[in-house]
């Protein structure tokens, strides 16, 4: 970020303040145009089982899109940006949490920690995807290197990880959870037991699983992918705590994932992630307006659909180059350094003298 841009951002808090006000009418409209289609697409998926499973999968795909949008509403409620009333945010947050298999307060607390520490190398580990620096990875034993490679494997990150997180991890409390977070886990588990039990009783296990499994997997894959590409691109911002800056962490450590209008609608503008991290109190339906009306927010790190596939292979942060790299790039840069002494003249001369003797 150049000096001119730094000067433009001195009053960014004042700039975003007018957008940090929830509009209850717009929020209710978003609830309606999300949850009504959510239930309709689920019902149509069920009815289409009598016609064609290919048609069922089409409705599951639409339902998955509505599930992602439902999660985004829960996300905004957790940030305190969706309704003016905390009580109303909590009620809607719990309901949307049930529909996305997520305990509202437990997830909200973890996500708040993510916002407070994003881009800080000394405060990693809560609400984010664990990322090692090249130096840290080099220091690992070979067993731990394998463990990290498995953890950062693309299939594990986007398929196994979401299943573990939403279907298993969120069913249990954590030692870091406060009373609200623990209560939300218990309430969510009870609600899911009742909802799933009622659906299974009404339509049977087979029909329920044929609908819920593909819809849920598509939604959770999409949500994980969105989160990943917004924090794991090549020139992402990471700094040690003493040099960490909140504004830079938002503007350089969170991407603007540029999507078409249809995908932007399904994802509730979450692709404008740099601005969301800068001020989480801006409701999702005001993010585009805030960016369009303020020049200082219009030069973020942009990720497009074409770019984002490469991000899936970025696994290690290189502090020397200030960029995310693949395992292959790590090997080229650091294995070569590790064995470079073999080619140094004193070593070669010494070996030759040793052989001569």
C-alpha cells in the first residue's frame, strides 16, 4: 500500500460509520427471500424423488445455495450487524444456525476471535485454517511434516474438514467455550434431533439422506471454499504481532472475491471480504454500496474464479518473500538451501582431500 493510499485511510472509521446501521426492513426482506426458497427447494427435492433423482440433485443444488445464504445471515447476526435488536439477532441467529448445523454462540465466539487476529502470525489458531511459515515447517520432524501435509491436503480441507467441523466438532463443547457458547451447542443438538427425527418419521431415512447429504455437502464445500480463498491467496498479509496493523490486515489480508451478480446474491456479498473485515458492523446488504462510494476501499487484493483454483494449492507462508507458496515451491526454495553446502568450494575441496588421503 503506497503513501498516498495510507493518507486516504486515516479517517476510515469515520468513512464507514454511516454504513454501520442495520435496516430492519431490508434485513427482514433478506430473511424472507432466503428462508422461504430454502424450504421450497427442500420440499421440491423431496417431491422430485418420484420423478428423477437427477431432478432431485438439481433442487439440492438450489437448496445448497440457499443454505450458504442462510449461513451468511447467521454470520451477520453474530457480528451484531443484521438487526438493531440483540434479542432479535439472537433468535434469528439460533434458527439459521439450526438450518446450517451450527451452534450460534459457539461459532460466533470463534469467528470473533478470527476477526481480531486475522493476519497476525503470533495469534494464529482459532477460527482460521492453520498455516505454518516456511521456517516453522522446516523445523518439524518428518512425522509432523506428513501430518501437516495431510491436514492441508485439498481433499481434507474441502471435503473431510467441513464434514468433521459441522457434523462432529459442532456437536460438542470446547474448554474455551463460555456459558452462552455451551448452551448454544446443547440447544442446537436438541433442535437438530427434533427436526431430523420429525423429517425421518415423515418421509423415511432413505428419502431424507438422499436430499440432505448432497445439499449439505455442496453447501459446506462452497462455504469452506469461500472462506479459504478470502484468506489464503498468494500475496496475503501476515505479520508478526509487533508489526501487525488492523487496517492492513483487512485491506491486504482479506481478498475481494469478484463474483457475478447471481453468486454474489447467494453468498450475500461475503466476497467483499476486505471491507467486511475492516468493519464487521456493516450489514452484508450495504457492503457493495460502501465500496462503490469510497475510493479508498476500491483497491483490494482481487481474487477471481480464474485465480482461485491456484489458491487451493498454497499451503505455507514464506516470511522472506511475504507470500503463500505451494509445497513444491517450498521444496525448490528451501531444500536447495538445505543442501547448498554440498556444492560450496570448501566442502568440495575437503572431500577431495579426504578421498586423496
